């Protein structure tokens, strides 16, 4: 008989081949079903429906089922006894009248005499497709009018990958008569009507009676539980994020403090930058001060540093470097004296001193460095007597003096570079020399 019922359902599905089974309504009510919306070949209506079904299945997991508490229901059994249970899926518990009186919901378990049951073996289908197939099957089986028909079903896994579907049909009119006769104190719109399951514990609910009230209350509890769970997650997330947030605010406060400190230190920083610029300018001025001193001032220093028995044959000034050549009584003593003179340093002889055969003095070549002058000093030539001026011309910074001229380095009359007539021989006074300095 089950195979015959399965063949009937398969025939019904075959007749509805052009009907979209993804809809939640029966094929008999959709003679011209619209084409389902597709996105890249995917039926979006079926996709969202399957996603909702998956979410509903997840809510029944034991891990999440504690979030959806079931309300206590008072049961009126066909034997006349009363019991309590938490939802249709739980087993009844016979209790004292005081316990049953605390239940706010009521349900009546129908006797088997008011039911028509049928067992079907169907292939595994989606929930919407299975519901459409069962609606077609119920329309072929029911002896009741469409407005008087009430039915429900129970699905359990079968063999060979099939589904065992238990159909239960009844008449709304017969149920109301049973409630008025057996339990006249109940209100049909408030009391629920349940059926005993043939496979497994628990009950099946006949829709269209007082089950809507329990569903609304359960939905309210579910929303409250979901909000409490969400609040707990938010508190846990806040506890986990609190150290990070505190560190973030510390960083913000540190940045604000740094900005305030920079603003307060801006004048000092500006003064420091000005001081750095002034230091750079002073360094530049010091570099400029190290440039060659004026020739007359250099000539004065050299003249004051040479002893009386020394005469120059050549003088060359390049910046602060001075190269002199001439004749002196003792070249070693001359270098020692120049090294001890303030304002002169790095005294050295690039060539050894020589003394020609029969010459009374040594010929030398000496190099040394001049210290830059702290301030420019104008060189003022002292007044020279007319006889001296006529007899001895002043040395110029033009070259080297001829060998026949003798230029004393430190005249006794004045610190000048002029050659005194008293120290020069008589023969040289008539032919003045032109030394080059």
C-alpha cells in the first residue's frame, strides 16, 4: 500500500512538471506559475528558502536549543488524565493538580477515532517540494471538504535513502464537537489540539487552533533570549577590547601631550634655530678671517721676526703661507728664532742651507705659516729723513732683490721694509736695489 501511495505522489509530481516546486503553495493553486528569479543560473527563491531552512535547523541544535525555552503546557489526555510537558517534542509528565494549574497553555490530545492516518515512502526532497507533494496527496485522499479539512505530517528517515512520512487527517467540525462534549470548559480558540506520534515520543500539532498563541509566546521568549545572548556577547567583546581601547586612549593622550609640549617649546626651538644660524654665521666669519692678511701687515710681521744680520733675496706670500730666501749668519738659529716668534708656526726648511766657499754668510730657504690677524691694522710708514730717502729706495712687493743689494731686516730707526743707507755699502747707495717682496 505504501508503494501505491508513493506511485500516486510520483504521478502527481510528474503531472506538475512545468510547475516550480520551489514555491510554498500547492501546484493545484498555481496553474500558471511565474518563472523563478535566477542569478547566474541559480534559483534565488530556492536559495533563500534553503538558507532559511538551514538556519531553522541550526536553531534546533542542542548547543542553541537552550536559548529557546519551551513554555509549560497542560495536557488533557484521551484517558481523562492531565499531564504537563514543555512543547510537543517532549514527553508528558503526569503531575499533581497544583503543578498543572500553574501552566498557562492548554492542549487536548485527540483520540485515534477522530483521525485518518497514512504512511508514505518518498524520496528525499526539499521541505517546500515535500510540502507541495503532500498537499497534492492530501487532496486526493481526504473525504472532507476543503474548508473542513485539517491535517499534519511527521517525517522520519527511512531505508534506502527514502523518507517515511506519516499523514494525519481530521475534520474541524468533528474536533469542535469533541472539545465541547469532553471538555466544555475549554475555549476552542485558546486550547491547542495535539496528536500522538506513531514513531517516537512527543506529539504532533494540528494547525488552526490555539497553537498560534504558544508560537507567539515562544517567539517572544526567543527574541528575549537572543537579545540576552547578544548582550552577553557584547559584554564579552567589550571586556576583550577594553585593554586595546585603553591603550588607544593612552596613545591619543600622549599625542595631545606631545602637541601641547611642542607648542610650549616652539619659542625655545625658534631661539635654538636662531642660535644655530648665528653659530653658522660665526663659523663663516671665522673662515673668512682665516683668509690671507693684507701684504703690508704680513711684511711688517716678517720684518719684525728677522734678525739684524739677515738679508732677504726673495719673498713669496700665498695666503697665509710665506716662503723666504736670503743670507744669514746662522740658518739653524734663524729657524729657531722664527719658530719662537708669536704669530708664526710650522717653520721648516724645504732645502738645506748652504755656505759658498769664501762667503761670510749661509744661504737659506725657509717656509712658515702666518696666524690670521684678529683685526685688520693699517700699515703706516714712518717719516724717513730726506737723505735716507734719497740714498735708499723703499722695497716693494714685486719680486726678489738683486744679489748686490743688502736689505736689513730690522733697521734701528723705524720698523719699515726700507733699506737704511747706514747699513748699505757706499757702492750700493749709488745704485739702488729693487728687491721683490
